[in-house]
């Protein structure tokens, strides 16, 4: 029987979906599912949720809940990680402090000033999980869903010997969106996508073996509803010639073009069907409100008489675990070390490329060079992430500042002296969550 450990199982909706998918594979239907979370109440809800899925599907799976990470990890075959270090009450400062300085963050969980501070808080926790895996399940594979994906995976790939990859739904999600725009069945689309997490590019996108980019171009330029669905990403495509994976909300803050002035935010970042009002409002208001009401939502789910679908979803994790256990080989886009896979991104950095998985393990696919206009932006972000990881591992506040100084959006808005002042304020705000730092001033 396969043992699967869920670290951060209190992420109820995500855990339910992953378990549902896992149990659809005959090879995994009798898996032992170990759920671990630091919050006993969330863990209790997670256990009841997962047991309900097992009971509804009449699966011979076993569900175990524990607050003990070592117990969850011992002899596991796969480890799925979905954690949030510090909670929303800390994350909000990643948005609010830059806003004081005129850096208008939209989501702030992946890169830039907010993503870097999230990485500084989360890397020590992820490394402790990875080191526990070295002790308790050295042959297991970690599937990480926690952001900031590239920096977390890079730190673990550099400092530990575990097998791991990072997973993000944006690659398959964007592929399906583009297929919908051109009227193509998703199963008739093939593509090659590579870069870094949230900034990977469809180097080719074909419908039944024929280049579909002309159809995508036609849809974006001739149908206003398509253009308005993803304004920032469509502008990037129209000027850079390739489509990027992650949403307009994310990509608006990864470059210097869309959020450095209020008029640009108004033009590109507040209209269209794909926009929230911005995560400054979203995180601080809606997310905190959900934190207060999640118990009611969980109780409502348990009390519901509506049938719950047990059909497999579209996340990669279950397919990967099935392949590792000897099931059908599977190809996905994963986050792995750059061992010459993308030749014009930093060697050793975490890149997102096609990966084959089978009982033999993970086998990343060589891609070659990104087109130069893509390598310029992607390479800068990857180099910044390398600095940020080094800062997190060494506790070097000056390197934190230098990484943020090169962030395109921050640099477009602030001077070096202003960036230094902002970083000092954020270091002080995060003092309690940075055990690797001895000094909190640049």
C-alpha cells in the first residue's frame, strides 16, 4: 500500500481535491493517507472531510490524522506540502508596507518585495520538512504546492538530498484557456512550455500538430471579450510574441510596465473580466473574513445533502504519485534544478520545464534557449531569486536589499535609498519569523 503524507492538511479544499484525485487510481485506492497540520481544529475538519470521500467512494483507503510531522512522514512514499508560514496576519504587511512607499502589489506571493519576504519566512520551515524527510522517508518524493514556488524549491534542492518537484496549476490552466479562445478541444492541444514558475512561456502551442498562435493572435486582436479577459497577459503577448503562464494579476507585478503609475494601474489592472480589485483589498478584507468563517463553511459542507463528485480533477499530483508507484508514465510541467535544461537561465536555478515521471523517478526534459526577449525578463527574475535564496540561507539582510533593489516594479518606483528604508521596515516587521537572521537592518 502507498503511504501519502499531507503536510498542511488544514488547507481543506485543496486537501479534499488532492485526496479525491488520488483515490481514482486503482493502484492508489487502498493508500494510507496521513494528514498533518499544526492546527488541531483544522486537522479535525480535514480528517472528517477526507474520511467522507473515502466512505462515499467505498475505497479501502485508511485515513490517519496527526499533529506529529515525524509520524506523518515515516516511511511515506509521497509527501504533499501546502503550508502558509506566519499566516495572513503577517502576509498582510508584505502588501501594506510596500504600498506606503508607492509599490502597489497585487498578489505578492511569488516574487518581488512581497514574494521575497514570504520566502524568507517560509524557507526555514520547508527546509525543516525536507530534513525530516531525509530522516524518516529518504526515498519519498515531495510534491510542493507552497509559494513562492521557485525560491522554496531552489532552497531545498540546494540544501537537501530529497527528491522533489514543485507543482502549479497555471500551465494546464492557461493551456485550457487558450484552447477555449480558439475553439479547440483541450485534448487536441500539444505544447512546449518552459521558463520559471509563473513566468513560463508557451514556446510552441499546436492544435492537431499545427501552430495555433495565429488563431490565438486573431482571438486577442479581434474579440474584445478575449482581450479583456487577460489584459496584462495579452499585452505581454502582443509585444513579446509568446504567451506566459500565470494570470494577469500575478504578471502585472513581475515587470515594470503595468503597475508603476496610478494611470497605468487604471488602464491595465482594474478593468476586464479577469481582475479582482487587487489583493491589497482582497487579502486584508476578504481573506481575513474567510479565516473567521471557515468553520461555518466546513460545517455547511458536512451538513450538505448534495452529492459530491468523486471524478478526478486536473491537478498533476495524483498522476505523478500513480506513475512513481508503477502506474502509467506521465508528463507534466514541474519545478526542477536547471542542469542545462534552459541554457540561457542561471545554472542550478529552479526552472519550470516538461518532466517525465515513471517508476524510475523524475526525468526533466532539455528545452534549450528561451527567445532573447523572454530570457531578458525571465533571467532577471531568476537571478533575483538566486540572491534571495542566498540571503534566506545565510541571514544576510544586505543581500535581501540587493535582491529587492533589482525587482523591476520596485526599481521603477523607488530610489535605492527608498528601497533600503522599505526593506529595513519590513525586516523589523518580520523579526519574529526570521530565525536565521542576527541583524535586521541593511
